[in-house]
């Protein structure tokens, strides 16, 4: 007769199965928390301003490379 392990994640015949189910539940929970945090950050005005600032800086650097190409330094 097999001993059953009862947990919040279900019924398992072995401790290894119970641990694996627990790890899977924790992994899914962490993914959901991460997704929710990213979604909340996207609507945060402070985060939006930093994203806009970074995009503007990248655009300015790109334009500057075309307008003022870097000249090699020569020594006399």
C-alpha cells in the first residue's frame, strides 16, 4: 500500500513529486507577480518619463553620429 502525501498542491505518491509541484506553483506565482509589476510600471508616470528620456537620448546620439562623425586622433 502506497503512502500518499497531501499538500496544497495536490496528492502525491512521492516526496519528489510533491516538491516538484511546489516548485512549479512558486515559479508560476513569481512569473505572475513579475508580469503584474511590469504592467503596473508601464502605467507609472515616473517610469514613462524615464523611458521617454532614454529614447530621446538614444535618438540624439544617433543623430550626432551622422552630423559629427568621430575623427581619428593623429599624433604629430
